[in-house]
């Protein structure tokens, strides 16, 4: 069931960010919904707002966060509801050549959520660094829960 939360959104280049309602879909295969307990909005998010990283407005800001897994999609076996997690903006696959060599920083197959969070009118949001963790109400989806 889609959840309604509040998140920090940059709608257009240079305009003030706003705290607005965000719709969070149920987790798809390989995804988890995490109830965010803490999230930073940093200078990188400012670069998104300024249009310096991409022009994919509107952006859902926040990419440094921690929380508790709330629900998981099909095929998720390494986290379960109730697990405390830190969100990785470069979510590694755990299975490619680099990951298997113990060098996940060079992962060839990092993951992002496939089911978009949206504004109330259905406009898809571009999550900052693939995360968009600023929703403060309850939760947000994470694509990267390793299988
Ligand atoms: Zn940052
Ligand atoms: Zn990898």
C-alpha cells in the first residue's frame, strides 16, 4: 500500500526547497522500505537544487541516512523488518568481480530503486544520489538491499 510521508523537494533550479507530501510505493523485488530515523541534507543536495548535477527536477533530497527496515520485497533475504540499517548512496551488488575481491568501492553494478517515489499528482521524483532519504514521516524505499 502506498504510504504518504513528508520529504524535502527541490522543484526547480535555484528555488527554495519545500517540505511536501511524497508517496512511497511498496517495495519491489530486491527492495526494502526503511523507516528513516535520521537523515542529513548536505552540500551535495544544494548542488542538485542548483541544477549542477542533473536537470532531472523535481529532486527528493537527502542521501545520508539510517533507519529501521519496515518491509521487504520479493527475493530480499539479507535484511528483514526490524533490522537497523545505514543507507549507502552507492549500494553495491556484493556479487561482481570487484565486490568478490573485497573492493566494493569499485562495484560494477551498483543498485537504485526501480519504483519511483512521487509527488501527490504522480510526478516522479529524482532521488538524490539514488536515495532521496529526506522523507521524515515514516519510510522510503531502498532498491539496494542486497539479496
Ligand atoms: Zn552528502
Ligand atoms: Zn558489485
